[in-house]
């Protein structure tokens, strides 16, 4: 099992929840495709993005992960939407608010940066 898949699924569910409560420009975002997340292309892109961190910063790494997953799932055009960065920050903050999830995601992202995914069952 891909250890990043549960996080991508969680982001998709948070996005859906946020979209259903929204009454503004964020509603312009297209509905995410159904089916399993398109994760195979995410790991290389995320590794490149994480490598730009001069020192490890869990919050920024988590935001990079959320951005990468959302852009992969919903399309690169989303990046131009003015509501995109606030959405990324909200989803990232939510992931960071649960200590067990935050710690596990941080461990996986550091493992990805080092060329291995730590703790893969």
C-alpha cells in the first residue's frame, strides 16, 4: 500500500467538505475526479519540491504536500485561483492539528525526501 494514499484521500475529503460549505469563488473549482488518487506522479514532483527547503520545516513541507496533491487531483489551473492558497493553508493546518496525523505525515515526507518512505507496512 502506498503510504501517501491515505493522506491524499483525507485531503480530498477535506476539500469536498470545504467546497460544500463555501459560498464564494472557491465554488468555481471543478469537482475532483472519482476513483483512486493519481499518486504515481506525485512522489517525484513532491520530492523535487521538498528538496528546495534549505532546512526541514514541517509546516512548509505539509503545505507543499497539500499543494502537490490538490494540483495533481484537480488540475494545474487551480493554482491561479485566488482561493487556492487559503485552501492549501486550511487543509494543511487541519492535517497539522491532529498530532498523530501530523507526525506520521512529517515522517513520510522526510522519508520521501531521503529517497525512502519510512514505516511502510
